[in-house]
C-alpha cells in the first residue's frame, strides 16, 4: 500500500481542492484513498471534541444555575465547524509526509511544524467561526473584536491543549494505519512475486514437457518408416492431431481428468502402433472422477516413463494399467506397468528421469504439501506410480459417449 500510495505522484502534491476534484472523478484514485482515510479518522475525533465541549458547557451552565438552551448547543456546534477542515487538512499533510518519506529528522520536524500550526490556529479559528455563524454578534461587533473572544491566555491555552491532544491522538492512528497498510502491502507484494515465480516455473516445466513428448512420438514414427510406411504415415496424422490438441491445452494450467485421459488415450494409440501386441493398455476411471480438475499433461510424463522403462525393455511386452478413484475426498491416480526383474535392472536409476522430476516440481509448485506422489516397485514384476491430489468429486455422471466412462481395455 505504501508503494501504491507514493509512487504515482511522487513529484506532485495535490492541493485540497484538487484532491476533492480527484475524489469526485475517481473515488479509487491515489489522493482519493488518502482523503477517505483522513476523513475516517478526523470526523470521529471532531465529533468527540465537539461532544466534550457540549458536555462541559452543560456542566458549567448547571454549576452557575443557568440552563443551556438548544440554540446554545447548536451555536457551539456551528462554532466548531471550521475545526473539521482544519483538522482534516493537517492530517492530510501529515499523511502525505508519512507515505512519501522514511522516518528521518526532517520528517519529525515537519510533523512538529504541522502540529504546532494546527494548535496555534485552533483558537483563532473558533473566534472567526463564531463571528461568521452568530448574526447577532456580527451585527454589533467587528471581526477584529471577535478575536477578543479567545479571552485571557489561560483559556486560549486550555483550548490549544485540548485540540492538540485530539490531533496527536489522530496522528497516532494515522501512523498505526500506515504501518498496517505497509505490512499488508509487503505481504501482498510477496504473494504476487511468489505467484509470478510459480507461474514462470510452471510455464518452464510445461515447455520442457512438450519437446520431450514430441521426441518420443517422432521416434515411434521413425521406427516404422522402413518397415511399414503406410502405418508411419497414419501415425504422423495421429501425431499432428495430438500436437494440435496439445497446443490447445497448453495455455491452461488445469484440465479435467476426462480430457487428460482422452489425451493419454490418443498418445497410447500412437505407442501401440509402434509396439503392436507388446503393449496392452487398460484404462479404468470412476465416472464421478472424470470432472475433477488436475494439472494439464500431468499424466503424460508418467505414461512415457512407464513405457520407456517398462514395456519397451521387456521382450514379451506387458500391460499398462491406469486407474482413478476417490480417496477421502481426494483424487487418486495409479499407473501400473511391467518392469524388469531386480536382477536385470538397477532400481536406483528408476524414477530419476526428467519426466518424473518435472512432475514432482509441478506438483510441489501447484499443491505444496497437499499432495502425494510416489513411484516405486510394487512387486518383482510390477512398477507402481501413485498420485493423490485434492479434488471435489463430481456427483454427476460423465457423458455416455466417453470411452473412458467405465474403463476399457484396448
């Protein structure tokens, strides 16, 4: 808030009429917000000081055996009308100085100057206002004679001290409010920077994913160019469709589980054309989970990893199973695939590729600690990857034309 209040007009201080004009044209303007803050503080304090004077007038009138009329109360309130803009103007200058400068000797001297000027002008302002609002007095006295109403120096001093205390009280509130707004501004700035950092990081991670995914798809086509050109041509058409969908989805951080599984299904169609009968796919999803939001392309590197380090390295091939369901209000996704036996493959190298690292970083950036991700050997011949993320499970059923509604094998 401090930065927003000081930066736009650092070289120009608006006068009070200009501020009112700015507030009228744009209530959300810089000077408008400052003036509203000043009025929120000055009006209650003015009412408090005026109420105190009314109470003291009634007390003195009762002590002297004389009653105070309603007209006397109205006249006292009118006499203090000009104190409000004087108080608001002093606070406005003080608030401008607070938000533009750090605490220095010059700032302290400037604040003392404003406080002194306000204190010295209080009694003369009361005299002038009384002359302007009391027609009977103005008819028989001059403005110069009105200053005699300040009375002896003791009365002048008491009024000066009274309104000085009121002014200092409001100044403390302004300092406290400014410190609070500065604190909230810094917190907001930190959150904005963190949000921008996370957004940039997620864009980078998605940028790493697309070339990685594209290379794997092209490798599948290259493997078929010599042996089956017609099939390679069909795969290129499938890859074109897949990349078009990829570009469409890349601008969105989240998608639905249904759309993510449909994308995976297209990708696996290309992979099956490469590995033929060596790759069996089983996708099963609870219908209530299909509308759950998940990060876009979050399953792509997991499926790629399962094929690259599993089925592709096993002569007889195997089955890649993808399942989704609900677990304690969360969305649970599992990917099972055949893996090499422990004696033929070093477990320490599994789960350390770019795809899994990319996935871990994205999940941390999006969910923080509110997720679970693991990739480990489930048994001697099976590797299991588990992903649990927060989700509101939809109660409505998915469209009946979706091939993933109740699961299927192909």
